[in-house]
C-alpha cells in the first residue's frame, strides 16, 4: 500500500510539472533566414533533394527486405 502511494505521488508530481512546461509561450520566429523571404522558418531551404534521397534509400531497404524473404522462401521449398 505504501509503494502505491509513493508511485501515485511521483506520477502526480511529474504530471503537474509537464503541464506547467506546456503552458509557456513559444519563442518568436527568427528574422530573415538564409536566402529566404519574410519570416519563413528555415529560410526557405530546398527540400527536394532530401526527399529524393530518402525515397531512394527507402526503396533500397524495402527491396533488400523483399529479396531476403524471397530467398528464405526458396531455401525452405528446396
């Protein structure tokens, strides 16, 4: 019973600390940026090549997983 009370107090304390942290006002956005116009967060950085790289890596990883499953299935059939 004593451990349940201690656990409850710790949980309530952590809960109320997190509520206080969420009530803070967000900081103002940075001014300008690197080559951006206006107050665009990140300065209007291009993301096209990053998305292409992520898609290529995801396709390669998925292909590897499919090949491994196909190879293991062939070994079981033999």
